[in-house]
């Protein structure tokens, strides 16, 4: 491989690069699909644990739609990995989908999403968890922490990603049920209270693992001096805003809404805030963290000599 290509591949991704924004949008759609699938199935499972009345049958989760969205986004990411922002170039290199790590991970996720969609279409939601879990595993391999600290980095990603997609997806499903039950405010509040308890635990794990991931990826001195660090700070601020909206939604649980009023506005804004958090998180995956991979200088030198030679 020519040295110029090596240097281009090693260059840090910047916000000024069109491919970064395209990658960020595609990753956002993929995470949205994953949230709708994983969180939707989890949300329905949680709603079934409600001990009160079911005045209206529970709606089906949007897991099939989420899986299809995830498949489209994963295919788009694979093309980006092959051709950058040049869509025709990506199409011209479809035969090399498994030639690189990035495109291979995207292709595996595409296949997994399609398998999940097929199983959901066949009304086998239990089996659909297997390919959806494969997507989560692939995300751990792809993520920045894994590249900085092998194995441990992937575990950090799993403990951070799973609560994030479950929180967003479960909230979407709970809002759908709450709207369906809006004429029965007592049962609606009971269901939202059940979700709120689960979300509190998910939020705690999300914050703890987010702090650990930040410490791994961004030295404190680089937090406000690098693009990655600044975007990470923006994400942290958004998470704090969402947490405030979540608290406001919990306060609403002590009120007595009128029939037909639906869920609290703060809870609806909480979902919008989570969508924004996922968007910023997707953008972060397209940027280069300032941390140095945990590899010995001898191993790096040996790899460089072998590649250039």
C-alpha cells in the first residue's frame, strides 16, 4: 500500500469533511433503527408487567420497522466505508465488502438486521433477539474504546450502548401506549411510572459507563481543545438536559391529568432530547478520539515497517 494512502487513512477525521457528516447521519439512522427494535421489544415486555388494567390492547412494537431502517443505514455505512462520500465509488467496490474491518462490520450488521426483520415478519420476536444481539456485538468491535483498549473497550461500549438504545426505544414505546391510553389517565400514569423506574436504572448505568468511556477516549487536557472533546461536552450537556426533562416527567406523575390529555409534555421532550443525544453520539463515532491506542511502540514500529514494505 502506498505511503500516501497510509497517511490519508491515518489522518484524523474532522467536521469539515463531508464524509464525517454523511457517516454521522447514517450512524444516527442505524442507532434509531436499533433503538426502535431493541427498545421496542423491551418496552412491550416491560408494559406486559403492568399490574393494573389494560383499557386498550398494547400496540405492537416498531421492531420490524426499526430493523428495516437499521438495514438500510448499515448498507449506507458499508458504501461509505468502501467509497467515502463518493456513492458511485462505493457501489463499484461491492466485491470488497469483507476486505476491510469497517465495511465488514457494516455488512454483518446489514445481514443481522435483515435476519431480524425476517424473523419479526414471521412473528418470531423471541428469535429476532439473536441477530439484534449480533448487531450490538458488532458495534462493540467497531467502537472507539475497543481500538484504544482491546476487549475492555468493547465491554465498556456494550455497557453504554445497550442502556442507551433501550432507554430511547422503551420511551418511544411507552409514549405510544400512553397516547393510546390517554382517556384512562390512572392506568396511563401507572404505566409511565413503571417505565420511569426502569429508565432510572438505565440512566445510572449510562452515565457511569459514559464517564468511563470519556476518560478512556479523551485526556482531560484535550477535552476543550479537540473537536472530539468539544462534541463530547455537547453530548454531556444534552444528556443533562434530558435528565432534567425526565425528572420533570416524574413530577408530573403526582398530578391528576384530565382524560384525553395524554402523557406529559416533558416526557415528549425527553424523547426529542434522546433523539438529539443519539445524533451527537453518531457524530462522535465518525470523529477521531485524541487518546492513543494501548499498543507498544515496538508493535507499532513493526506494523509500520511491514505495511510500508
